[in-house]
């Protein structure tokens, strides 16, 4: 396997000849980006009502097709004919900043590269991560002062980064170092929104590349000691993983995977927990239900074996992901001509999917805009109304390898946080949600201790 040898489709330019497909590109240069920022869900609903499952659109600088609904999601993500390239879907958005992380590989090469992460997500490793996470969470939560100036989002972001650095890289950094790494990730995210890929001061792309270089330099310095040591962090597992011929993965391969893994895991869990705590503060009856579920274990720290027994916490986690998926856009690019929803789609066409739309379709969900976690219980089981009406972690070959890790983080934190305090929203709080660049509440979620 050699990822540096590009198949023909990776060298082809994007196809933008799509006038035969209904839709519109929006404003010059910006395309439909303003609608995306203003109200992503409304934009997709209007698209569905006006054009159906497929329509012509422009996301940032990329012209392509907006694909909506679970039927087309199933076709694209299962990809039986190997016609939808994840690598090319993220070629201009993620690859410049994170290289060829796992999401940016296709087919056989993706399956081959997945080997580097598998050991780090097996049960023995996950059990070890729980032992690392619990003390970090306890220390962070006890340090919070939940007064009128407290904002949950920045605090959980800092706490999860400290925890992720220990679990993923085996390091315990100072607050200044953690802040520098957090800024690097934020800069990479902002860089993806740049309309022009110019690595010069004054351009968002340049800011993102600076963040990328900082992150890669940081990881590169850790690799030699992780190769030689006996650490139980994920980077140590990656440094010792071997290819079928017995050779180790190269430093460059480790850099790509390790940087993207931390970026993806850190920001998505931060988003999920922010939305979870908003709804638990808004609906104290659910907060109490989870508190009582956790109290049945009668211990401050949950063990790995306990996590599968938290049924109602699973529901709340899933319902928060349904209403506010951490990954707002999934991108692919066609390799060959095909037909989607009755339309002929040329090769090399960008395709954008929006899970939030599918997660709120009235065809599959009762009162889809409401927070009702018990919809995931056996009595309702609305997630089973279609195999792809709920896909918080994607699907098919690229289904998130870290989905159980993400749920584990959320459960460990929520258990400790609920044991530590009761909390509420400020009086007359009005929630405004943003979806881009990262899903969260615009006011960073103020919470008050009860």
C-alpha cells in the first residue's frame, strides 16, 4: 500500500457542470454560505420542499450537490459500487490542515490505514482510558465556580482537551500549553472557512496552516519516546502498530492520524456535552432521572463495565446528537457517472449531506424539534424507522471508529457532574444555536448551581 500514489480520480478537477440539476448556487463567491451560517436546518428544509432529495448548491468555494434524506444517505455511505470518495470530499477542507487522517482515505487504503487505530479502540485499551479519565474529570469539575460568570462551553472544552492529551498522547500539559493547542485546533477550524487557499498573512487559510504546523511539530516531538516506551495512551499504541509485513507505520502516517483524531474527538464531544447540559438544565426532570440512574451505582467513578447499563443516559446522549449532530456536513465526491434520486450525476461531483435534516424529518420522528430522549427506548425506538434516519457517526466503511469512545467520555463526565451539583439556566435564558464552524450555543451556555 502506498498512499502517495494517486489513482486517476484523485488528480481530476471538480466537476461543476450541473445546470441540468435543479437548485441554485446563491451569492457570487459566497454561494449558499450565508444561509448555512444563518440557519442550516431551515436552508435544508427549504431545499427539500423546493427541489427534493438532490439540488445544485455551493458550500463555501465548492460547487456541488446537496443530498438530503436517509435513502440517499444509505446509497452514498454504504457505497456498494465504490463510487463516492471520502478522500476527495475533504481534499480542500481537511487535508491541507490534517494530512491524510483516516477519514481522508478510500476503500482498500482506508481499510489498511484503519489498522493503526484498531488496537487503541479495543476493550483493554478503553478500560485503561477510563482509569485515566476519571481523576482528570474530577479535578476539573471540582475547580469550576458556577456563578453568574460561568460558561460551560469554554470550561468543558479546556477540560476535555486536558483529558484527551493524557489519553491520546500520554501527556499532562500546563494550562498555557493546553491553551496553545486549543488555539491551534480553533485556527485549523477557522482555516477551513477561508474562501481562498493562500498561505499568507491576512488569509484564514494561513491562520489554519499555522495551527496545523504547531500541532504537527508538537506530535512529532512525542513520537520517539512513544515508540520506545510502554505507555498505554493511544499514540503509544499507534507507534507500535505494525503493517502486514511487520514494519511500523511511518512518522508521517502517525502524524496524520494522531492530529486528526484529537481534533475530531475533542471538538465533537465538546459540542455534544454542551447540548446535553443545556437540555438537562432546561428539563430538570431529565437531569434528576439521570442522577438517580447514576446513584444506583453508589460510586463517584464509573468503571468501564458500568457504562453499558446507563440506558437513560444513552437516550439523552443520542437525543442531543439527533437535534444537534456534532458533524454538520458530510462530504463525498463521485468517482464515476451515476444516478442519484433520478438525476444523472457526472464523475468528480462534490456531494454534501446534512445529518441534522434527516434527524428531524417528520416522516421518521414524532415532534422532531422537541427534546424527548425516551424516543430511543424500546417502547418507541424511532431510530429504527429507517436504517439511516439517525446517523450521528456516519455509516458504512467510514463509520466513526471512535463512536464508543465519544459515548464513554460523555457518560463518565455526566455521571460525575450530576453527582457534583444540580444546575439550571439563568432566568429568562433564550437559547440561540450556531452550527458553523462548530455546533454550540452562541452564548457558550451559562449555567448556575442550584
